[in-house]
């Protein structure tokens, strides 16, 4: 018997942590919600995702429980962070799974030894934040906020900021068991589409520290990351503690992967009754169990029996090389499509097709997207390479004339509808090529597109270099470039005349977002043109900033941006920009506002 089978039971999950059965059954077997719409209803007073009570005061601390008055920042100081303009939202691939022994997948393995009290993948030198990022906050309150988040956020840069925060090696705030707090981080990362990174982070944690909540979160992350072998140690930790069809299925599958066909057959056959588990899900487990090569025959499966995609179906089908129909992928959530981009079991064609949207979410970096498109182009017939996205991207970077490069970039930008996530993803893809175009007045109106592409990945100095070349450019072009640079570049001066031109040239709501953001950044004087709001979210953000709780402010910023830009009240963006800048995250604040200038 595995030494993990008799792990002690933990108490009931505290406030802010979902019970294991709810978490795992929901993540693994729940139908996919409807796909997020690109064009939502008209702007409202507050983002549609705000839930009643979501921003109430944190629960009162027991004596000495929450006494952590250490501020995140000394007064007047900023948190040092890496210089890279775009911290990679995607991390290196998951290391190859270690070989398993026949008797027990865990026998002979020492296993990870990391502790949840200081869990994470990133440090300040690698794009992460300081260990005291969440100092002074209550983990129960933060977990409640995180459990209300789901992709897509309006802002790619807000998601990158939040992912960096959740993946940073940070001290667990008080209020929850450190493993339960880690579970909340993992659940949020998976729902935002960054399942592979969440799974890697959990791979460093000692299994004897897993609580029920962390078992549930870890199971969902392993499956969304397409790693059924990585699910097996977690299933062993669940054995004897949680008896649900989910873990019985996992037990049967893992027995087959370990070469025990008899145990696999017994456990899986017992679950084929539809009242306990969907036969399709049992068949997937059977198919993966057959991968051990012991002669076990894989089940024949029909996707018509599944209906919708779940983490279980995505992860196991990808691991087993069982193709997912295009119709199901089209109906998947943005987070699920982001998982697919990272799964090696998916075809390069599908991953490249979904790549721009994943980049626009913040799950894929511009460099990763470029490599993916290049790899897909290499699979095509020689005559078709030049017309492929990867071929066009190569032309945009290496063609001998600026005109040829610009035509290639414009062909890529046009692949996404105006204002869509896909179009923003193509702007991200062309950033490196845009950086290779020398600033010159001859480029004309396309200069605004080039600057937008550069700012999409945080290449602020390269974008700023275009400003002197636009002295005689059309006023609308100058106004658009000015809006992005005034937000992203702390040294760039905002001009009221160009702000008014920006307001006259496009969406009134977008212009008001930019004005509000620039006011928050201190680039424009406060005015009554942006209506001040007083609601639970604004009061929660005020408390976080007053308490110098940077991590809490980052999570609150994400909650306010869980809507399309058209549904984000300008005053919320003003408070996000002002709060983040005051707490030392001026770079992140500026890029969020610059993004609103392009997508708001």
C-alpha cells in the first residue's frame, strides 16, 4: 500500500475554500459554460461579474491571528522587479514524467519536498514579486476573490500581472491553512487558462502537506495540463480520504499505467454504470490505462457520448492522442482553449489556430506565439509556407523592404475582426517584427498600428522612438499614439489637445477610460469629467491601498476587469491605475491603461 494512503484527514474546508468533491467534480466533469461574447451589452455602472458581498470587509481576525502590520513597501519606495518589459506568462514546459514502478507509481520515489508556506515558481530575479506580496491580507478574503475569477479578463496585462503574483514564491497570508491558500491560487490559474504553470508549481509541493482542497485543485491542474501520470500521486493522496467516482476512475487508470491490468479492469468496470460516471469518461480512463503497453485493449469511444469538454476529457484525450472534434473546441471556454494550446498531444495546426487568442488572454507570450506559428508553418508543403501565418510572420521580420514587411503584418492583423481578442493576439505576434521597422514618417498611418503592436508586449522604449517621426503625421494618428505612450511611458507628457482629438476620433467610452487612467497615473489633473463611484469594490480597493497591500490590490484590479472593456467603469480604471502606481506597480498600471487605449 502506498505510504500516502493513510494520510490524516483534515478538518472541514474553511471560508473561501471549496470542498474537494465540489471542486474536482466541477472542474473535471462539469459541462463547459457558454463561450464568452466578444461584444457584450452596453456599459454598466460596475462590471457584470461583481457578486453580492464579494468585496465585503475581510473576516475579523482572531486574537493574534492576523497581526502582520509589515507594509509591502517602505514609504516612498518601489518594489524592485525584473527589467524585462514582458514577464513571460508562459513558463518552460513541464519536465518529462519520471518512470513508474509496476507495484506502485510512488514506490522508490522520494517525491517533492516543497512546503506550501512559501510556494511558487518565480522570484524577483525571474519576473516574480517579493515574498511579502500578500502581507497584511487575510487569505480567506483573497481566496473568496480568486474563486470569483474566470477568463477572460478585459486586460491581458492585468492577467499577466495576476499570474505573476499567483506564481511568485510568496509567504502564505494568515487566515487559511497554507495548503488551502495554495489551492485557491491553483484554482484561479486553471480558470484563467494557465493550467500548465499551476501544475508545475504544485509539482514542487510535498504530498504529505496536501489538504482536501489542494488535492481537488491539483487534480484539476494535472488534467488541464494533460498530465495523467502527474494525477496518480494526487490520486494516491486522495485514497482513503475521499471516495468519489472521480478518484476511483483515477485509481483505475493509474493502476493500468502501473501495469496492473487486473486492478484497472475491476475499478473501471465498476464505474461504467452511468449513474456513477459517464461511460465516455470511463472509456477515456481505460484508453489512457492501455498506454502502458501491457496488451490491454483500449476502449472504442464516440465523442457524441460526451456532449461537452471538461478538464478530464481535454487532458486524457490529449494524452492518449484521441482527437477532439472541432465543434467541441469551438464551444469551449477561453480558458479551455488556452489549455489546448499548451498540450503537446494536440496538433500543431490546432495549437497555432488557438495561439493568438491565448496570447491575447495573457497565457502565451509573444515569443512563444512566434515559435508556435513557425513550427506549424514548417509542417506545410513548401509552396504553402509563405502564405501561412508563420510564413507571413517571417516575411514581416526578414523581407528586404519596409513595404513588404508592412504588407505581411497587415495581412496578419486582418485575420482578426476589429476589436476582437484574435486581432489583439495578432498584434502581439507581430511585435518583434514591428521592432525591426525603423521609425520614419514614410510609414504613415500604419505607425499607429506598429506602436500598438509594440505596446502589446511592453516594448515601451521602441514605441516611444516613433514619436519624433510623427511630427507631421495626421492628427488622428498622433492622438492614438499619444494615448498609448502617455500611459505606458512615465516620462512622456500628456497633452490635453491630443486627448481631445483622441476623444473626437473614436469611442467615447474608450476615450473616457484613457482619461481616467491618465488621471490615476498623475498624467492629467483630476477632473469631474470622470464620474466618481462609491460601491463595495471602490471601498475595497481604497482599503487595500491604504493598508499598502499590493497583492490584494492586484487581485481586486483583476475582479474589476472581469468584463469586456466596454463594461469597465472609467472610475474603476482610474482607481486601479492610481492604486497600483502608489504601491510600486507603475509599470503594470501604465500598460493596463495603454491597453485600454487600444481595446477599450
